[in-house]
């Protein structure tokens, strides 16, 4: 089975914060987990895909780049997006289909926006998804602290399905590139 690691919006200004953006919660832990999962992806011959949001730092400069503490491998593919949805008007879906990817491991920022949207969109586009529960983050909102938003989405998205394909939430220390989706599918005789 072909797999890909999809790291969404793990950009300098989004993670650290800027004049227009509050920094994310548990940044150091998330960066460490992203680096850990990148190594797991490489050892499992998974494709490495990063998506950057063109609204971050107006799409230019150091603030727009993937966070400096993330070890982006030279073989990684980077797509830029103009919308919350990483699949909207980007070559992401086509790239995954052309490379016969069936399973996506998803990490990055921000939980309630781009992460949630990517997980849901991937399942309806016939990908199984593993969301790394300790590998996505957000900022505090006016309503909830960031860690509550993350906890809520981990519960909501675990088992979120669209008939044949669904998402599971697992942690960075687990064997993420050994998907467990088939354990939960009904076996037809």
C-alpha cells in the first residue's frame, strides 16, 4: 500500500505567531512529533508532502516558509494553497492519485480549520486517513483554549467516515505507517 505524510501549514509565522497571528499551543512538542513522523515516513518509503497557506506572511519571506525547526527532506513535495482546504485548486489530489496513495498520515496547523477540512476531504476522496493526535495544533480562540479544540477534534475525527474510507486518530509514537483501518471494516465473504 502506498502512503504519504501530509504536513499542513506548519509555517514559521503560523506556529511562532506574528503581528496578525497568535502562536500555537505546544509548538515544541508538535515540531518534535512532526520531525519524528518524517523519519518514520522516510523509513517506510512514504511520500512526503507539505502544504503552505499563501495567506501566512502574505505568501513571502521567512514567515511564509515551513518552520525552521522542521527537518524538511529534499525529496519532499511542497504545494501552496489559497484556501482552508488543501485539496481546493491545488495539485494535491492529482499528485496522490498519480502516485497511487491509499493512506494519508496528517499533521500540522490549525486544527479546527485546515486539519479538520483536509481529513474530511481526504475521506470523501477515497483515502484512509490517520490523523496524528499529538501532531496537530492551533491557537487559543475567544471561546476555547487551544488544547480543548485539539481534544475535541481528536474525538470528533476518530472514526469519522464516509462509507468506505475513514479517519483514525493515533499518536506519533505509534506505528503510523501500519494503518489499522482494515481491522474495523466489515469483511465480505
